[in-house]
């Protein structure tokens, strides 16, 4: 797959990505699957990595990483469902309004 674009006024990009797999797909089938994968990556995993720093968790042992992962996904879902522009913006408001947070749980 080749992609050409412009990131800023003075910076052009030209990227080529190669995909390998064992599925017997035609070229027309690879593009939608790739786009779907990156939509998930950019919409959820990237937010979790940047906002909650899940790639370098300080929580270790037992069930803590899984529990925090579920909590982080729940927070992202609530932020999007209630129309916050960004997840960090919602977290800042929720940090000062615990009654609002508890109302989500009831």
C-alpha cells in the first residue's frame, strides 16, 4: 500500500507499507481489513496508550493491569457517550465532580 500526502506546509510524506499474511485475500479485500484495524487502533488503543499510559503501567501483579484496563475502557466509553470533546477533558472535569462520576455507576 502506498500513501502520499502533506503533513504541514513544508513537509510532504511518501510512505509504503507491506503486509504479509496467511489469508488467501485479494488486494480489494486487504484495504477494508487494514482500515478497520487502524480505525480500532486510532480510536481506542492510541487513546488508552496516550491518555492512560497503558504501554508502561505502574500497576503490577495479580489482576491490577486487567482491572485498570477495564476501568480505562469504561472511562473512554463514558466520555464519548456524554459528548466530551476529548477524554482528558472529561477526566479533568470528573476529578472535581465526584458526584457526577458516582451518578454514572447507578
